[in-house]
């Protein structure tokens, strides 16, 4: 999958944190999955759906840096080129956009992340100005400024006044891995602290620039180089969800050697360096323990975690040229497919792709692995 490989190399521009892989006691109700004991299974990919995103002058997408499905709508963030958030309905029809790059009222200097709440309010992170901007119901002309007071790499909205911040940092490096912002008084509560000072943490490459993953109201987070996958309740309390056991987590000595050395990170194919693309459907949780660029994912059935297994999307003709999994609807995983010559094969087979060409917006690809 060329798109998967290109995503990997494009991701080398993102840097984040690392820490000593110390052991942590799992909570009693934490689900345990042993990654080393899972098998690679050949499964049928079913219910594949192609949704071309409508191409208009006001909806041209340069890069699909982030995708969210919320309230029956797809939100696409292009922070690299147009610095815009686009909204499409579930048929791919263009609905609206937020293009507010600048220094004026309600504008952002540095668009670094986005989120959408259950009421349809769109939030963006303006990291340069240490703040969030809330666009009421996605209307770029109606907004509220939410001061944060610190720099951060990612965020997620829990409720109107509470936000999770990831990778809070200052001039001397990372301050907190996770923090809870209460916008009513501006207070910042540490949820996960930095546990080591002997590694240049922000110089270690990370495979996903967005460590918080949204599946409708659920949020997931993995503490880098550690087996624990967390969720949050509405009050912002960190809750252990899955302990993904493995003997392949990178040791502390190797972490130190990766600091400031992105090419070594790319060439290192022995250890789990990140757990990415953490999403849930009504039946299972899917994630990718990232060792090297691949189309392999771990499927964790919600009611039978001991029967977890791995799948590869590499040999699925219907998923040819897709990117990595970037979002989830209620029951389908969502990826992105950009136009190229190999896409012509799919175009001839699927009516939804009729008229798609090199000047068109990307196509969203929705699919589910069979149980």
C-alpha cells in the first residue's frame, strides 16, 4: 500500500515524548490482551463503502491531516496546506468550512488539532496563542476564546468546560503528558506526569501526531512505550481499559538512542514504538501496535478479549491504496484514498467512483472486518 508507506514518511515531521518504561499496576477491571499470542487471520472485509468528498472551489482539501465522524457528519482538518476544517455530510456533500487563519478576532495563527462535541460545536487548538477556539455549531462567525496558558500538542473536549490536553510543554521541554483543563477557572490538573529527565523526550519521533482518539463520545489514549490503553470519564478521570502485554516494547536504552535520531526510528523494526489508530465500534476495538510500516491491525472483540487477533489490509482489493485508519463511524472504520493511476481499477468496478479524477478531493473508504 503506497499510501501507507507515504503516510509513514510524512509522519517523520512530527515529534513528541518518551519516558522510562516502568511497570504500572493494572486496575482489577482492566482487560488484558497478550499481543505476542495473537494470530494473523485472513478475514473478509465486508460492507465496503466509498464516499467521494464533493469537490468545489470552497472545499478543496490539500491534506487530510485528521478526520472525525460526529453527529452524522465528517470533519476533515487540513492543517498543512489550506489550514481549514471542512464539513461533509454522510454522503460526501460539502456543508461548510472554517478557514480562519490569521491574527484577527476568532482567527488562529497555528492550527494544530481539532475536536467536535455532541452538540456540533467545533474546537480548534491555536497552539501559538496558547488557546482553544470554540466555533458555535461549526459557524466560523460565532466563536468563543478559551485561554489555556500553556503550549500543547493535542486535545479533546470532554464537556463544555473540561478538556484533555496532551503533551503540555514549555521552554525546558515537556511539563505533563496529560492534563485536565477546567475552563471555568483556568486550572490545569496533571493526569499523567513526566517520569524521566534523562531523555530528550520531544526529539523522539512519533507515528501519530494525535495521541487522543475519538470514537463518538469515547476517547482513547496510549502512554507511549507502555502497554496501557486508557479511556476517560466525563469528569476527566483517567481509566485503564486494555493492558496490551508484549515482550516487544522498546527498552529504556533504545529510547535514549532514538532521541534526536528520526532515521534510526524509521529503520528500527524490532520493537513496538507506538500504539496508534485506537478506535472502537459496537463490536470491537481496533489499534495498531506500530513496529514498522504495515497494514496490520489488532482486533479486540469486546465480549471475547482472549480471542483477539490480527488482520492485514494489504491484500484486500477493495481497500487498495488507502491510508491508515483515521476515524470510525458507529460500526465502520474510516480511511482515506487519494486518486492515482491504480485507482482506475476500482473506479471501473464501483459506481460511486464515477467521475473521480486527479483534480478531485479524496474518497473516504468505510469498511468492517468480518467477525
